[in-house]
C-alpha cells in the first residue's frame, strides 16, 4: 500500500532543477525568490471529476489539462510562468493513475520550463487544485478592464472543436463525427494548449490592451472584458475561426460553437488599430494564428453581426457552474 | 438562484484594502508586488468534507479552520502572511453557508491583515483549497532540515485537546467529557490558532533552527525534522504541555494525546541551548507559551522517555491520509 509520503516522493518529487524555487516539495512552505522589480501573477483553478472531466478520464490527459487551464490564465495576463503548487484529493493511491497523471503534468511543465514547488495530497473525491505563479513587469499586465473604444478584438487559434467533441460524447449531433474527426476534435477538449508564448509576447511588447482566456465561451468571456472596461462591442460572428472539424459543419453549428462553445482556451484580446502589424508579427513569431473578429465601441452591449453586418440573435448563454 | 459571479461578488469580493495586491479578484490572475529583497513563501492545503471535517460542520468555523491550517504552514516557516487564494467546490450555492464561511474566513484574514486575492468556485463535493503567500528575508526560513545535535526541542502552546474532542465525538473515551470540558476541547479542534506571531519572531530574530507545525501528531511531525536534518532526538513525553482539559485526564491518555494527537497546529521547533532566554522572550512578546521538551542528538531515531529519563514505548503511529 502506497503511503502519502511515498506517493509524493515517487511521483511528484523530481531531481531539483535549476529554477527560481529555492526550496521545493517537502517543507512547510515552498520558497521563491522573485526576480527584482517584477510583479507576481497568481491564478488558482479547481477541477472536479464529473464536472470538469468525465469519471474515468485518462490520467495522462488529465495531468496535462489541469496545468493547461492554469497556464491559460497566466497567458491571458501576459505573465511568464515560474512554478506551481498541486493539491490533489484521490479516492485511492493507484500507481497506474499516478504515473499517468504525473507524466502528463510534468510533460507540460517541462515544455514551459517550470517546476512543481509544493502542495498537498489527501483522500477524497477526485479533485485537482493547481495554483500557478508567473512574473511580469509592472504596468504590462493584460487586464480585463483595459479595453478602449476603437480597439480591434482578436482571437488566437481556432474555436469550437472542443465543444464539438463534447456534443459528440453527449450524442447531441444530428450528423455524427467520423472516427478521424472525433479524434481531432477530442484533442482540443482533452489537451488544450495554453497560449503562453503569445500572451507573453503581447504583454512584453505592450501592444495589446485587454485580454481574457476563453474557457466558458467567447460571448460570455468577452462580456467580462466589456463589463470591466465599461464599453460595448460588435462581434463579426462569421469572422470567428472555426476548428478544422467544426469548419466542415453547417453555418448554424459553426456560429453557435464558435461564439459560445467553451473549453477553447484561446485568448481573446483587444488592441488599437495601429497595432495590427505588430499583432500579426507577434502571432507569427510565436507560431500562433491570430484573427481580427470585431471592434470595441463606447456604446454598451455586445452586438453579434454576420459577414454582411446584419444583426444575429444566436440566443446564447455563457456557462455558469451553479446554473447548469 | 445564486450564480457563480453573484456568489463571488456577494460573499468574497470586498472593498479593496490598502494591501500588496495590485489586482485582486475578478481578473485572470491576481497580481502581487513582492517587497524588494524578500523571498515568497507558498503553501497549499486541501480540506475535504468527511476527511478533514465532519459533514454538516458549522460554516463559520470551517472558514476559520481552512485559512488557519494554511497560516500555520507559514508560521512554521517564519514567514509573514501577505495574501491567499481560495478554490471552493460546493454542492450548491447556499446563502447561509456562504455567509458563515466567508465571515469565519475574513475574520481570521483581518486578524492577520491579509486579503483574499483570487480563486475559483465550482460545483462539486465540498472541498476547500487555499494557497497562502508570505514573505521573509533570505536565509531566515525555519526549514525542517536545519536541526543540529545539541539543539533544544520546543513546543508552543498546549497539545492534545483537539484529539480529546475528536475522541469524544467518536465515543472513544472511557470517562466522557462534561459539557464545559467538551466545549473547551472542541474549540481547539474546530478553530485552531496559527502561531504566526511566534514563527515570525523566531525567524526574524534568527534564534531558531528547524520548525514544523504539528498537524499529524508531534511524534510523526518531529520525525520529519529528524529525517531531513539527519539527526535523532530524545523527547521527554512528561514535559509535553497538555491542554487544560487533557490535563485532568490520566497519565496514559495525556502521554498518548500529547505525543501523537494530531490537529494541534502548534509549532515544534529547535534552537541552540544558548538561545533559551531569547526564545522565552519571543514567547513572552508574542503572548505564546513555549515549553522545552527534548534534545536533538546525532544518534538517529526518536527516543521517548518519562520524567525520570526511563524509556517509554507508547506504540504510536502518525496519521497518513492513505493508510487510515
């Protein structure tokens, strides 16, 4: 039987990398030495079985996704990742599960050159809580409240394939996905790629105003930017870039899943029109597609329009954990 | 019906205090400006219903305890608290529960002049994950691996009353507690007081070597210090200070619950004999009783002795979340 301490030592304690963590796992606290003059960005997300992922979800994918959704918050702030803590409740200490989970977690951590610096393990319903730390220069953060009238609205990558995979799992699709289509879409649902390089490039170059990551659906998440910035917007729904699988579906589904799919983990950000060339360059240098999809306006409210500028009513609602 | 966003706004978002948090709840990340030259101490704890607290536990006490156990980790490092994040899974958004929980949480936060700077709420089995941040000067941390042969072993406050309350709830006591006794002991179990002022005083004065907070029982937690420091110890079990209720019980119960009770949230720390006067002064200035209870030795292993120095075998085991 695997004890709590063996579990941590075997699966989560790694040879000490050269990192900013002076003291990692195994003491009362982890210690970090902040880079002089930099601010610390902090985000915490909790994933619950049956809510954020299916019971029986593959452990490796889950390890990836748990860290990815947190890194996505750093990306939306433009902060460079430094390290993270992990608090984990498990029904039992299963070696296979722990090996897969830690492998998925550390593969993504290594890709961002960050370390697990501390945490907690306990028995309980499968629940994963990661708190991630990043750094950025004062005044560079991409805040939700910084959008200005006249700003372009931009989207990274593509939207909707994660929602399409969920619809397929739920049997909601009139035209089912082929096996290949399902595999492609499922990757977007299970192993999102946080847009850290783009977020950091936008913040460090000082070319974007507001940003948010799209987790609950674009319309809802953009709504947070509008509310906190005290502005409105017109969104060209037909300019939204669908994922490769969603791109083969009919217009109504494309519009609905692009505008309010959820689980996209792309960035939605705003920037002045004069920054267009710089934004395209930042997308190019970080190998991240960026698409211009609308305009911030002083008139309150979010106006959805089609490719011809005609008003669209998609009857959309954003995801709320206590309403659905 | 209370939405996720209303819930955060009503119960967890407070007028922005003057604090080190530049940006608090409501953006993708919180932002902190570390004090120049200071290190950041970080600790994360997860509390699960039915594991760390009874189902139906009073929400106000739970709000207090969730933050207290995290502050206790900062205390054991000697770090001064700065702020914390809260990730919360709830079966449903009940106003009474949220009002009580947030009241207990913020009362303790206010006592330490710290702010909730961010977090996450979701639906799920009641689970509370707090990550707490503190600061301390480089080289001042009270690490588990810093005990030296010849060090005195010290305990703050008193031990065992929390374990006594648990035994009473479980009906394990041969002589039941009176109502008054139960109320006294239960306070120690439900609303532990983290020894932050003492930990900070010890670290800032540079008079202690190693420290840990006693959450799983003294013998087990002291064992972590011994293992990481590569030393042994002799512990005078009869010198351990029992809580006021446990003090009225028989010798065998006093010894067992003082040595391995659990949930005490007192500090166990080591310091050179030359620091005795300074330690007593630190206890005095922070209004925290401190008691000398043993000696660190180069010979490996933990030797339990009675008041006459005779060996004691209490047959104790520390708490392990995956073994019990």
